C-alpha cells in the first residue's frame, strides 16, 4: 500500500502480490482506478473531472449515502462522496491486498453534519487480486435513534464503445444501449454479466437489493461541464443499490457487497 497524490487529492494505492492494483482517494473514499493482474484499466474516469476536492469526481465508483439522487430532502446522492474519509486499516490476505476507509459524523464539516444530524459510522473495504475487485460498504448506527438511509456504489465500468455493450442477467433479457438509459431493477438476485468484444465482467452483489443501469447519452453529456461530449460512449454504470430506505436501529449495522471479476 502506498500513499500517493491523484490529481490534487491524497490517495491510497492498493497493490496485490500478483500486480492487481486499485487507487482510492480519501476524498469520498472514491475508487478512481482498478487494474487487474493482466493489466489495463477497468474503470472510466472523465478527462474533465475535478480532482481537487471542489466537486464530486466523475467516474470510478462514487459512494452514495445516505440518499440516492433526488430521492430525499438532502444533498443529491448524499454527502459521502464529497466528504474526506480516513484510512483505517490495510493488509494482504489470501493473495488479496485490501484497505478499509472510515467516515463518521465527526469527520463532516458543520454544514454537512447539521443537514443530517445522526451518529453513524461508515466503512468501505476495497480488495483486489488477479482480475477481481471486491468492495464492501458497512453502515452502523452509533446513535440512540433510528435513521433511514439509501446507498449505492455508482460504478462507471470502462467499455471500448457503448454500441458493443451487452448486459445479461437482468429481467430485460439481453440489454444493449444505444443512447440515454436510466433504469432501476428491483430485487436483483442473479449475477449480472457485462460483455463487450474485449471481455466479460461478472457482477455480483449482496445486501444491495437493487441495480441501476445508467448512461447519460449524447444530449445529457453535452450539458455536463465535467464530461467531454463523446465520453458517454466509453462507459456504462451498473450500480448495486439500496434504493428503498433501510431503517437502521440504534446499534444495528447493514452491509452491501459488490464483486466484479
């Protein structure tokens, strides 16, 4: 494990014995890069993304908590992706290199903490080996009152070209994407396969009940300040998500896991 700078952001580079790597910025505990042991980047990151902490990073895997999109009264997609997390632990086990990042209410600036006045502890565990990435998001209620939350790992999977993408394992059968798409699949139990001419990714989730498939398409991308006009052709978001809010009792914990291989 190495402490590095990514753009202008402090980051952790996780390196497995077989050469697989991941880079996670402390800003947002945001996975911004994943290379399998066979080399080659797996995650999309916009060339126009801010990498200075001034706004959320466009690409990689943003951590969505405690609200998904505008489904609530708080900050869009929640505060976790724009808060500064701490590195809590790291190591190597069974050939996998891993790191754990933490966030609680004491880490938040007053404006964020005041807008969501609950005691909580988040942990994100990121592990890599071979051509496998495992992420686990743990939410604990450390206060004395229950609170509701939603969560997601908003994964931007890099693809050679959007027209080559085929997604299987969802209720839609084989799904292809020509332009803008924003679909929620509820109660996802099966493995999802993301295929292109270059490779097939196997996506498995536990704890997260839903999956979101998203691409902004040409028109919406052109309206985004942090994406080049043609960049929508180079990724598809398949996100493990918990969209129906979980009511978390005092002292209770919830965990969602995501495995990509």
